[in-house]
């Protein structure tokens, strides 16, 4: 029998805000210690913005680059866990807001990772061009489509509301001989995840 794993199922009621591409709101890039959630799945985000790392034998998958100014914090967290940031081979976006995708071009520049975004949000994602850099989009995915790499398969699930094409992702994770079907909602933030530990 499969169990549902947290930090997973919940609806995001974060208000839609007019985000500036110039800077992250105060405190959003504050460092937060990285940690292993379970299996090959790690939290590497900032105090306010969730980013996840999936380690595979062929390299790393990063979910959400956050703001461009978040990338140094994410990079340090990846390295503090003992991984090489340059081993990121795939970068997956949750949705087209700058606090999730503005750092894509910088991560691409530093790692040459394949950048994957949802088809519905792809036109809006392409609008985020910090420093005038063209936003890299190497592959678009649709609802129900999978991304497989290094023995890990993630499946996209469209959850319109936060954005028209907000994508949640599911995958199987293992712990103590059991398989858990994990669900990463499309707009997680660090503060919510911290509240789960309290």
C-alpha cells in the first residue's frame, strides 16, 4: 500500500502579488539550512522560497531556481550537502512567477542544465529576463507528461489557480523498504515547510 508523503498535499493560498524583476522582497533570500527530506530528495531553498534537489546516479535535478538573487543561496546549500552544483542536469519549474523561475538563466549558465517548464506557463516564463538575458526554455511539458532521468521519474500535474499553468510534480520515493508516492505542490514556499516541523 502506498502512503502519501509530506511535505506534499495542500493548496496554496498565497496572494498573487505584482513581483518586481529588480529584487526579491526583503528576507526572501535569507539562508536556510539544507536537509534531506527522504530518499534522494532534499530541501535546498531559502528561508522563504522552496527549491528541491533530487540526486540520481547520472546527476542532479533541481526544482525551482527562485529569484536570480536566490541562486547563490541554492548553490551553497547544494554544496553544503556534498553535491556539485555543476552536476545539475535538469532544472524544473513549478510556475511562471519570478520567485520560481527568474534564476533559470543563471542556473543554465552555471550548469548547462536542461530547463523544463509547463507549456501553459511557457510564454509568461519567457518574459522573465533579468539582466536582459534570454530566458532559456529547452523543453515544455503538458499535464500528465513525465520527465525521467537517472532512474527517477517525475510526472507533471497542472493545477491552475496560482497561475494558469501551475505544475505540481509527483514521484516515487523510498524509505525503510517502503515506496511513497510524493506530491510537490506547484507553489511551495519555505515558511510553509518550516511550519510542518513545528
